[in-house]
């Protein structure tokens, strides 16, 4: 069953039934100030850091689901309702939620009154703007009351839900006309406050939660709204909120707009106060003044839409498959931008207080938004590289507010260093900006330790070869890409985390074939880069190590029908026919296939055929098979999950594209395509009841064939799945792939795809690439014409022109 539909022209997903199988959310904000908003207006805001600067409160895993948000209540002659259906859940006459590019419009109607709320964060603004439009469609005069509502978070989202002996005494607010200010802890070390305003005089307000709700009421029966009278409460401690009360009269057919601004301000220590205990409101007033009129708001909204037009114009696909078009042109790119902004911090599955930015995650996310905002990708690469250690090892995570490595988790994830090469190489192929290699970048953020970024890449490469195991394969350390394959952990204590517990790496023989494949593929890239920039000796040295790794994989990493996954602490095989469970894994087969290890000897074909036979199922490719049915202390967290979920034989969508790309190495376009469609959300829209999460973005995991409920997805939005699927579809399946010297045209498509066109902006020039596949082949190019002239080979050279370069490709 579907709960809505795609409006492709507007780039919106339109939800028409508020009872979605899980809250379907959207993100507002492009930089610093962000909000999460569900289809019933649940969610919260923060500035810069979801943990340390949480502006409004949200309760995860609450009952009922998704309670707390940016609510508007209407009291129309005793009937109380919300335009987004929740929290009152009064049956509406109509309901619609449009999630667009960083904006959401929620619209409901009841008894001849329409209420529409546009939510967005204007560009370069530390505030969320809400435009409320009320329209009297009845033939009678309507006198109604409108109440706004947000609940403040006491800034640190973690202590906010732990330290009640303090919290319940600290809350402070100020009310000035129609603006409610939240200033908890501003009296001491904080130099920031938040505010919530409306552009008309109010008849009343509430700032104390219990006054508004009534102590024993939920959000669905706020006392003030039900009584139709605000008490003008001023919060002293307990739980500060902000609610405006407005009396509104509407003639038949009349409509009115109101503008609310929910903002955040930072003041210099010297300028904190207007007078004793009275906060300096200058900056808040300035922002509020920018959004006084409907014209101001509409202008800011159209600027945001232009910003998105520009971002999305870098890659436009025209094909006969509308689902494919909408994923490639809109939703997949949008999700990539969201993962850039949020990494793995704040979603409806990530509480915003756990992980900061992941070293490997952020490097992988890069490839999804490079073509849109290369300057910010550059900055991100430098930030990430600054958390590396001099020996090439890396902090596994860092906190966005401080950009410092996170000591709690530390280092030792041995795939991490390679991802820096991965991110940087892709950045340079997109931009041609080699100057980034000369950038001076510190180690562990220590001033004085700076070396060039190129040097960082060298130590990344060397970190792998300095840490080889008994078979000449990379030692795994705490874990490789699979955080849950903890081969040196041996934890029997339920009170410790698999992720942070002390690892017994000393004397360990645990080696990773996933890192081996990654090293062969991106070690080669490192060597190619060295040749390209004239560092020939280094290139020769690197190639030798890559060749050794290939030998080691062929000798010790091949199991007969597929690539092994790893050797454990004791040197025993994992992911082998000799194992009873976990005989075969996706990661090593994906990476060794992409790297083309043993391609000529048929190893890649065999490995991918085994993947098809053993790992593929109706809903995608599972991570391992058979699933672990009991806890294996020597394998770690992977076996802690019930069969079919997460890393234990779930369909971990992040790694499915590794197999798709592997299939393109073999030229099997039909199969790559089949895998692509299986996990691609737009193709799963009809399955929403089973799939549960949003049909417009990828989920990290879909339950696998061994699960209780195969096909049920979780952890939508913040996942490397977004960037990897974007890479797979645009660069390997549609096959338009940036190189240092131009655009390589190398599609590997399903044989029944007869034609498609890609309009690609690349280093300032627009290429219109028309691919014709009259003979129904899957791979291989007969001829390419550039502006009418035959090109030799399939690398489009860089052409500097303001005209669109016309490229005709015959497969
Ligand atoms: C999560 C982590 C990522 C890891 C993956 C597999 O998505 O963010 O770093 O690679 O799980 O364990
Ligand atoms: C858990 C998850 C894994 C994630 C890790 C991050 O182990 O299973 O997906 O990468 O936590 O801390």
C-alpha cells in the first residue's frame, strides 16, 4: 500500500495519509541551523551540534511514537485540531504533507477551515521560519484561536534527559511582546539563547509546560488550548516552553498569513546583556525583522529553491524510467547532502547524542555531494585528515563542534586510513584541484605537527603495509568497515560496548580481506596519483605493495568459490566453506571484485556467482550466510544480532553497491541493475507497509532472508548507502565517471535500456551525453561523437566553453 506519491516537478514527496507505518521525516537547514520534521510535525531543532546545542526537546522511543515537535493547535468553537493530525489526532477533512528540498508543508482542514504551515530554514540563517496560512472556506465568519507550541531543550541533549535534580531548577525565559526568549544557563557560561516569535500581537502566551498542558495531560489535550485561554505563565525552572495564543477572525473566503520565527543567537561575552538580567536581543530582533512580511518569507523560500536548482543541475538524467530519474535527479542526491550535513548524528534512529562524525563514514559520504559543493568537500577532507595520527592511524570519530578526535572510541579501525585516500582521490577527479595535496594539515589537531595532505595520504597507505598479518594480509585491528566483526574483542561482559572495549590486538592474527580489496583498489589509485603528479619513485614503491597484496589475496584469500572474509585472532578462517555459519560474506567479495583481483583467472565471476546464489534474496543481498544463530565470542558483535538483522545477515544496503559495481567490472549490466532496483526506495513505494520507512530515501538496513520479517527496513536517512548507490548508478551503471583528465564514458546497463541522456556539469562545462543502445548490449562502446566529431577512445576531454558540449554515444 502507498501512503502518498512523488510530485517530480516540485521535487516533493506528498504524503496523503498521516498514519504512515513509521514517521516519515524531512530535514530543514543547509548549514549550522537544522531541524528534523516528521509528516505530523514531530521533531526538533539544533544549531551546529545535535548534542551540545539542542534547541527544542524531543523524546526518542516515546509512547506514542513521535511525540513532541513544532505544533499548531486550532480551537474552532470547541473543536481542537492540528493541521498535521497529531498530537490531537482529531479526524481531519483533508490532510497533506509535502516534503521538499529542505522544506516541508503540512496542510490540514476541518469544518471549513484550512490551515497550512510551511516550515523551512532560510539560507544563511540561524532560524526556522514557519508561515501559517489560515483560510476560511466556509460561508460563515470564523472566530478561532491559534496556539503555537515548542518545548525548549536545556541545550545539552544528553544531560537534558538525565540530570533532573539540576534541570528542574535552571529554566529561565523572558517574554517581550510577541517574542518568547529561552535563556536557561545564559546567566553563567552560555553565550547563546533561543527565541520564538510571531509577527502580530498576541492575546496571551505560555512559557511553562505544566501551565500549558496540565500536569497529567499529554500533548493531545493541552489545558490552555482546551480552555481557550492562555495563563501568561512565566517559567521558573521545571520545563520551559513557548506558546503564543492568537485570536483570529476570518470572513467567509478570507485567508490570513502569520509568520513565526524560531531562532538561535550567540553573543560575545562583552555584549551578553542589555541591562542587569535582561538579555541582549539585538541579533534576534534583526533576524525577526528579516521575516516580517509574507513577501520576505516567499523570497527566502524561493532563494532556497534556487539554491537547490543549482545543486541538482550538476547531474540530470533523462530516461524512460521515471523512478530511476527521480532517484538520480532528486532524492538520492538530496539524501547525500543530508548525510554530508549530519553524518550519523541525528535522525529518527540516531539520537544526536551518540556518534559525531565518523572518519570512514565522512570520507565515503563525500562522493555523494562532491559535484554539488566541492568547496565544502575540500574543507571536510582537511577536517577529517586533521584527526589522523602521525603513524597513519586515525581517530574513528570526531565531534563537529570542536572538530577534535573522540577519545572514547579512539583509534584502531584499520580500514580508516584508506578512506582518506578514497575521499581525496574522488575529490581531485571531480575538481581537478591538486592544490589540496599541498595543504598543510596537522596530526591529531596539534599545532606544529602540520604536513602536506599528500604526506597524510602516504602515511595512510603505509599504515596498511606496516600492519600486515601472518598471511601478508592487512591486520583488522578493532574492526574494518564492518564495525561488528570484532575479531580481537572476546567480550563476555554485557556491560561493555563492543565498539569501545579494550581489544586484544597484541599477538593477534586477525586479518581482513575487505581491507585487502580496498587496499588493492585504492592503493592502485594512490600509485596512479603518484605517477600523475610526477612522483615516480613513490608510484613504483606503491605498485609493488599492491602487487604483493594481490598475490597474498590469491594465495591465502581464495576459498575455492569465493573470497574469504577474514582470519580470526587464532588465524582460523572466517567466511569459508569450512565454517558452519558465516560461510560467505559480502564485503570481501565486493571489494576484491571491484578491485578485479583474479579477474582473468575467473575469480571475480566465480565470487559474484556465489554471492548471487547464497547471499541474494528478494529484498537485496544479505551480508553473510548462513546467519550466526548463537553468540560467537571470537567474532564479536556481529553474532549478537538476531538472524537477519543488521550486520548478522541483514541486507546492509551500504555494501550492496559494491556488488553492483563488481558486476559492472564483469560487464553484467542486467544483474547490476537488478540489484540496484531491489533496494532502491522509489521502487519499493508499493511495499510501504512492509518496508515501513520513507520511500524516498535509502535505509541502512533491510531485514534479510533469515529474519522474522524479511523486507522490513530500519535506520533510514543517515547511511553510507546514499553515497555508494549514487556512485554505483551514476558512475558505474550509467557510466559517466570523472577522471583527472576528463569524463570517462563507460556505461554498464540493462540490455533493455535502449537510450538515456545525462546532462553533466563538470569543471564548469556542461556535457549533454546521449547514449543509444540500439542493439541491446550491456557494456562496450562502438563510437562516441563530440560535437559531431568522432572521438578516439571513451574519455571525453576537458573542453572549456560556455556552450553545451553535445556527446553522442553508440553502444
Ligand atoms: C554503520 C557505521 C559504519 C559501518 C557500518 C557497518 O553504518 O556508521 O561506519 O561501516 O555500520 O558496520
Ligand atoms: C553498532 C551497529 C553498527 C554501527 C556501530 C557504530 O555496532 O551495529 O552498524 O556501525 O554500532 O557504533
